[in-house]
């Protein structure tokens, strides 16, 4: 249970549009919800309990390159790749 909710999405882009095979950028704010800073090599990714089969985007695993202190809010621009065979 201690691994749950390490990060919380604070804000996100409302609507993203793109064509199959393109990349769109999501502007997000995420909060470190732990009492410790994130270690080097941490990444933000999609919920592993979500069914990812048939999603119109590639699985997101975005590395966080900067130090993030406990309970700090971080602004990021996350590239999201739309799969080539996505139905518009």
C-alpha cells in the first residue's frame, strides 16, 4: 500500500488533438505525494491497472530529470505519441 499514490495529477491540458502517427504535448502539473524526494531515474507512467490494449496512444513513460522534493509540485510538458492506426 505504501507504493500507492506517489504522485498526484494537479492539472492537465483540457483537450489534445492530433493525427495518427503524430506527437502532441500535454502540459501537466504533478505533485510528489511522498515525504521523500524522488530519486534519480524516476519516471511518470500510466496506471498499470488500466487496460492499455487498443489505446490510441503509445504507453507513456516520461523520465523526470530534475530533483523533486517531498510534496513539491512540478510542471512538465509530456510528449504523447498517437499510434499510426488510430481511428480519427
